[in-house]
């Protein structure tokens, strides 16, 4: 029997990735955090494609795609991203990457570059993918689609805690501003904007725990 393809979209810091990771373990399928791909390309640009004023030179980035080798290693069901053989899992969580990723992700060239690798990972089924455009663009025929939301204050708290646990210095005001700006750029961009798919199940998890969100998602997967 073909294992399910599950799309989880939603606003920044609604817990999409950590929730998807646990669901993947419970269902014995793989998990891809697509935000990590956009963060990876942004990290590459910050290392290699800067203008003199420190801003990202998009033309330089677009002409460097051939030099970007993205590799997924399966670590207990979690696809860990390596860029040119470097494990960038922690480097992509820095504030510098967070502050630039939505600008990079709104570029058509970047989205085209990353689209095919996401789709081909889902061809055999058995995957949960989280991001912003999974249910609408990447996997419009996914078996199950969910869209997560939560209040900005709750999301700020969660993201701040995540950064602290990673040992990344930050403050709540900065975190909140970054979430608001990213959501705005992600929702308003022309290509593959952040939006709920018409057939997605919406879950507001402001007042419910991560475990309850997982239970809720699993109940749909079992019942449909
Ligand atoms: O999920 P995460 O917050 O790590 O994503 C970082 C950024 O990557 C988002 O703010 C968005 O700009 C971009 N992204 C996207 N499409 C996806 C996943 C992430 O544009 N499918």
C-alpha cells in the first residue's frame, strides 16, 4: 500500500517542523522541512554572493546554482540537509539567515531551482513536507493538507525559546519583528505565496499544546 503524502503549511513558528517530525516518526514516513532548503540557499548567498554594501547580489546567486549541491541524509526519518557536503543544520537558524530568507525565497529563480527536488522526494509517497506552498504548489495532490496558525505573541514565545535552546543570542522584540516581516513578504509575494489551500484543514494551535496539535492531525489521517 502506498504511504501517505502529507502537506503542512502555515505561518512562521507555528510548530510545523517539530510537529511534522513527530508525525513522520509515528507513521514511519520521512519528513522534509522545506524552509531549510530556502534557508540553505540564503546561507550560501550570504557566504558567496554579496555586494560591497553587504546585501545579497541576486544575479551572482542565480548564476551560482550549479555550484550548490543539496544533499539529504536520512537521520531516523528526518532528512538532514547538507550543502556542498557541509551540515548546515545549525548555521541556517541564525538571525542573519532569518532576516534575509524571505527576500531570497520570493525570487522566481530560487523557487524554480528548489521545486523539482521537493517534488521528486514525494514521488514514492511516504512523506510529510512542511513549508508555505506545499499544499498549493509543490504537492497540490497531497493526500492530506493542513494549515497551521497561532497568535503572533505565542509564535514569538516559541521561536525565542527555540533560539535559546540552540544557543543563538536574540531578544523577543527582534524575533517578533522578524516573524511579522517574513509573514508579510511570504504572503504578499507573487510566486507561490503563503496561503491556505482551499482543501486544507486549518488548525489554530495558539491555545493547544504541540501534542494536542499532533493528535488532531493524526485523527484526520486515520478518519478520512
Ligand atoms: O519554515 P521556515 O520558517 O524555516 O522558513 C523560512 C523561510 O523560507 C520562510 O519565511 C519563507 O520565506 C521560505 N519558505 C518558502 N516556501 C517554503 C518554505 C519556506 O518560501 N515552502
